[in-house]
């Protein structure tokens, strides 16, 4: 097949081929003939990373991780396109830098290297601390590496997950496509968002009721939805990190559970925010903003200048909140479960 180029004069050419695997492409395909022949055929465009080209079928992975398969016979135009333009707000950051920083904020209880991959386990507490993190070559052919991942987690009585990312200039679309080809199923996706830290610390929030501490107390842990009954492993994961802070907004009465909580990990120039939760009966009072602002101000005191957080794609309420704080999507990470 030739390459895909769209021209202003109405002429369309295919200017991609299998040698372009791993590149960002734009492909136009014919999807159906219009009912009115005079109206001509209908087309649809797909933009993403070309991740496969086998047996007359192209595989393209979009920014959000969705895989699209396109019959070569339906392609009428296509071209390699430049990487997405540099984002205009928030700090500059590579995927590798953020992958390292976010991993240090969710440290496992046990880990082992697999080439440039890391196997991480923490008794099943959070996928982030219980998944293989690929940051390069595993040192083995991929099928052998994935078999080793399965065995390592099975020995610990845990499901085998691989965490991989899409959407950044140096992310892992090709790996995501290969995981699916080997029977691994994309189970959960979340955005990594970044922002300048100072504007979050400058938000006009009432932080007088936010208490900060180095360790979570029983009330904090009881509010945190992921812990259930927190034990040694949960505490070890939550308290690990370069510089960890916990925020608590007490309930209305002394013996009430917290109205809101949050966790922040300061790591060099980065401050990572997580576990920001507000009790249902206390929502719409600005408590999430107060927690974020208080933690930001403490992080600024420690020399941080940039912020990151992770939010699941279907959490529309949190996404709106973080939009208003200036957080922009950097990339999307996915957890693939072994089939």
C-alpha cells in the first residue's frame, strides 16, 4: 500500500506504509457509500499511533488508548503527522519523568527488576502498587517477559497487571497494542494531569480548618474509600514517598469522621495530589479545593513548583474541579489484566 496525504485540490493519496509503525498518523477511510450516489462516499478520519499492519489491516491507537482496526482496502488517504504541539500551560515534562515521579508516590512493599521493567506488589492494595511498570526493554522477548510477569504475581496470589501509557510524545502505544494482541485486557484508564503549583496555592480557599500531618490517623484511614480496614500494608504504601503529607478537615462534631481528606507527595519540583475525598454530606462546600490549596502551600514551602494528579476518565466531577484549577491532561495510563 502507498502512503496517505490529503491535498487541497481534492486529490487524496496514501503516504504511509508498514515502515511507519510507531509514528503518529492520520488516516481517512471510506466507511460506506451514500444512499444518494451523487452525494459520493462517506469518510471518517482516525488520528493516532500506527501500532500494527498485518494481513491487510491497520491498527491505530488513539490518545485515550482506544484501538482502531482499519481494513487497508478502505483507506483512501493517510500521512504521518507531527507530534501534538507543545502544551501551552503547565510545566514541561516528559512521559518518563512523570512515570518515575508518580511511581515513587505509590511505592510497593515488594519489587523486583525485569530488565527496565519493575514488578511491584503490595498485597493487592491499589493497582498502581501492584502492577508491572515498563520503562524500557524487559531484557526478554515480550511473550517470555509477560509469562514471567504472570508467574511472579501468581506466586503472590495476585492478578497480573501491566501499567502502560498513551498520549504523550514518548508514551507506549505500541506496547499497549501488543499487550492486547497477547490477550491482556485494558481494565482501567486514568489521566495524568499537570499544572503550575503556585496558582493552586493562590486559590481563594478557606484553609483554616485543614489539618496537616505526616501520618494518617485512624479517622483519615476510615474516610479513605480504598482502605476498608487499613492494616500494615496499606499504611506502608500510603506513608512511603520522598515527603508525604496528609490533610484532614474534621467533621462538624468532635467524634464525627473527617469531612474531607487528601494526600500529597513532594518529590523535587513535583507535588502529587491523591486521595482527595469529601464525605457526601459535606460536598459543595469547597472542601476539596481547601484541601488542595493547603497541601499546595506546604509543597511550595518545600520548594516544589509543579503539580500532578491522576483522575479516572469517568470521574466527571473531579475532572471539572481540576479543570478549574488549571490542570491539563499530559497522558493517559492504563492497567492491562492478563487474559
